[in-house]
C-alpha cells in the first residue's frame, strides 16, 4: 500500500465538528384533531404561522385544537361542463342539436329513421 493512504477514517461520512454550543431554533408543538378523534401532533418554528387545518398521514382532515374553523363560505362552487353548457343553451336547443347530430350520423351509416 502507499504511504499516503488514509487509514481509520471514512472520508466525507462524518463531520469533525462537535455539536457543543449549537442551540436549535425555538419550536412549538401543535395539536390537531380529526373528526373521529385521531390526534395529530406537528412541530413548527415558534415564528411560523399555524395553519387552521392539517392533513394527517392517514389522509384525514384535522382541525387545530382550540382554534377557529376556517371560513369556506366564500369559495366558488365547482362548475361542471353541464353547468357551462346550460349557460349557453336552453334544454330545447340542446335537444334540437342532439336530434340534428343523430340524423347526420344515421345518414352517414346508411340508416333510415322510421318516422
């Protein structure tokens, strides 16, 4: 072996600095609770803004203990394709368009509609 080889040390695997004199940032432990009673504890920085709702590891929505329920009344309702269609056309117009398209399709296939 070479005289210059390093022995007894894993290069880059460990720090040579000690943790003496290092002080972690101040933290706070916050409790959330699901509707079924499951408790969720989350650690935040003491300066962090605490969210009123947290999603647990099980996927359930948990509310902040001793916190206010978030106001969701101003959220817009989800508009579906059908809702947007009804904004542009009335039901009789849609029925007429359907009949016209079915007639065109039947003519392409060579079918005759018995009236």
